[in-house]
């Protein structure tokens, strides 16, 4: 036998072996019963026999009970060996899927138990939130405990969110406070000759220039352009102590309203226009600031009468800016000048003769509170 004949004989033999295996392969039976979760037989439902790749091989329906007996059985015939999946959809009664292997014998007495998918029930909370309760908790009677646990978890989550939001709010408040009130971080108020005012911190200075740190960056200012540098010291307002026994019924007394300064004397320009010789009081030098041992602020300075007449009841009205909302408070101090007795018998020591200089001192107590700046007006009266 030649080589080609041998090859043909081998191929034919393999073909015949495979054909005989397929042709004479033994078929098996697959049978069982379908029941629900209460162990009751379920009839009239479809049972699918699927191959390992999910393709439907066969289908059948479970038997229906007769005279209330039996039912729920299914059977597949002529099943070749291999791996299969049994799939049952019982609708409202539930579903079931199970895997089987058919090898060298029938597969019988398979019990398929339908199960209903657990659906979580929603409970709407008073604040609008929702929690879901599974059927297991409802069936076992543990609904209150489950709700309590879920509420505790929701409260912890809300507390964490509120803490985070409070932290962000505090950061925003700090930033807004810094921009609304620069003196919250800077204590120097620098008045320039062009009428503008800078709030900042002096980081360097020499005989000619000052380097100032401000909210917009560092500025270099020449000394000749600076009129005055005011050191605004922010003091914390101390709260009034109230005994614990009357704290609930105590109401603080109303704060006295300080009257705005009333300038009774005529305007200096009108005085010059009406009289050739009139009093004219001006500030000599700068207003000095210092603190005493109790922390109170004391302003001191000198006023000079450069006019041609006597100035009586010479005083300096200070208007303090309490905050950036426009709230002000006014304090007044009289200068210590020379004594003068009027025809009515009244004697005053706040008189300045032409060319005379008088000193003043303003005491600002601790309970006055903090302020961000001030302005002043020198006022006097003129009598014959």
C-alpha cells in the first residue's frame, strides 16, 4: 500500500469513529419539581433548559395540579451530555436559576425553589430625606431598630457636612473681615498730602522713604508726602459682669447717645471777612498718643491763637470712627489757657490771648471701645 492510500485510510477511519460517537451517543432525561418559598408546588410555569453559552436547548411547562393534588413537575428528554442551566420565571411568585451537569446518567429529583427579589421600601423623613428599608427587616419585625440605625447614620453624615460648611463659613468671614476692616490686621493709618489714607504696616523706613505692607501689596512712600501716621490700637470691649442669680432677668441699661458737636461760633472764614482782627486757633505740631497703666488712651497737644483777638472757651472736638459702617462717637476737651472773668461773673481758664499757646489732654477710657480712626475740629467763642 502506497503512502497516499495510508493517509486516505487514516482520515476515513477518524471520520467513521466520530460519526459513530455522535450517532450512537446516549440521550438522558432531566426532571424535577418547581415550588415556591412556602413549599407549595407551582404549576403552569415555563422551565428553560439553556446550554452553557446561554442558548435555549429545550423548554417545557410544569404540570398543573388535578383535584388539588400534584403539579409542579417538569421533564426534559433526549438531553445530550454537557453543562446546562435551568431557568424558571414564575412572575409574582419569583424566579430561580440553577446549573446542572449531564454526564452518564439521568438527572432527576431536581428541586427548584422560586424566590422573590427583596425590594427596599422608602420611608420619607420629616426634613425631606429618604431611607430604604429591605423586606427582611419588615418581615423579621426589626423595622424600628433598622430605622434608628439609618437615622443615626444620616445624622452623623449631616453633622459632618455642617462642620465642613461651618469651617468654610469661618474662612469666608475672616477674609471678608480683612477686606472690610483693614485695621483688623493693620494698625497704622497713614494720611498723605493728597488727602488719601493708607492702612498698613511699616516694614522698613529710612530718612527719605517708608516701605508699607498693605492689602494690595508693598508700597514705597516718600516721607515728604506723609502728613501724619496714626497708630490705631484695637482694644477688646470688656463685657459687663452680671451675677448668675439675676442673669436671666437682667437687661443692660441703654447706651447714652453722644450728641454731635455743635459749632456755636462762626466759621473762621466768615470771621475774617466780617472783622479785620479776629481770633484764629490752630493746632501746633501733632497730636500725641500714649497709654496709661490701666490701658486707657490719652491724646495730648497744643493749640495757638494766631489771630488778633481773644478766643474764649477754646475746645477740641474729636469724632471717632467706630467701624466701617459709619458709626461715630464724639469726645470734647477744653484747652488749658489763661483765666478770664466775664461781666456776668463767670470765670474760665480756656481763654487764649492773641499769640498765646494752650495745651489740651483728652482721656479715652477703656469702656469707650475700639475705633479705626478719628478727626478733630478746633472751636472757640469770641466776646467783647
